[in-house]
């Protein structure tokens, strides 16, 4: 036999009770009969229900060093992390960007946007394109060079975060559908172990459309290729020998 339905003084359903207990509550005047079928009683008292314990956001109050690949990708990402309570500092290190005029244009775009939203930024200097080419020599194909490029930029970010006393590091690359999130996550976690600082990973691609809207709203320069010489070549010539169909990510 099922138990007796019990409501509190506000009508909230409580745990069912036995018929014997229900009869005692009715007889003592501490409850009234609501229904015989199903057998339902209502207590005079209002019983507060236990509330689930609020979980603190893991980003709340944390000092986050955020690698920024460009101004447009910073729009949604910085806003999102700030809304979750993180104290965000940007980090600029993108030696893959080619040519130098493009590098300066993207850097200046970020600098202007950062000033608009009062975002502190650490600017890694000088332009390190030689190191980028040294790392990817012999691995110029799409995918191979990308993984090496991720490592170069994330490793410098992790090191700067550890040296600067930040709580964790992350990257705006996580918003792009053109980047490989699996590789980014694996590298971030590896570097986290090496440098002793947490890497924050989250798939932020849901903000990709919004980041375009925000970039337009703020009048930010929007590039037409990822950054390196090879990505520019591939964007203009699908038959470029370094090109491969973008998969996963």
C-alpha cells in the first residue's frame, strides 16, 4: 500500500507517511484532511525544504592569464570569463602571424579594444617569427604545424602565468571552430603539469557567432586567415601543398 501524501502549510509536498501516522496528526489537530482518495493531509506548519548547496564557480576570484590570438576572439571570451568572476589579464604572444604588417595590425586592434574594456594586457616582445619558423620547419602541413604553433604559444603563456603568480591560464583559441580543441586541451594539461599552474579548458564555440557581432559593434579589424604564411596561402589557393581538409577540433 502506498503512503499518505503529506503537504506542508504552503502546499509543498513532503515525504509520504504511513496511515497510522496520518491519523495521529489528524486526531491531534496538527493536520487537516485534504482528500480521501488519494489519502492526502496538510500540516498547519510550513516546513522549509533543504536547498541544494550552491557551488562556487571555479573561476570566481581567480587570476586568469588569457592568451589572446586577436582582438575579435577576445570579445566574447573576456566577457564570458569576467561574468564568471575571473580577474582576466590578456597575454599577447603570436609569433606565427605573418607578415609583420599583419602582426602590427592585429596587435594594435587588440590594444585599442583592451583600452575600451579596461583589460590589462602583458605584451610579449619582440616579434618572434624566426622561432616560429624554426619550430615548424619540416612540419609545414596543416595540422602538424598547428600543433607546434599551439605548443609554442601556450608554453610561453603557461610560463608567464607561473612567473606572474596567476591561478590559471587559458586561450581565446578555444572559441574558434577552425582550431583543434583536443590538441589544445592535451597541450594545456601537459603544460599545466610542467609549470605547476592550472589550465582552464572549455569549448567556447557557442560564442563564435556572438564574437563576430561584438567585433563588428566595436569596429575591430577582422582577419581573413589564421595568421601564419601557410594559412594565408591556403586561404587563397585550395591547391596549396600544405593544405589538408580541416577535421575535428
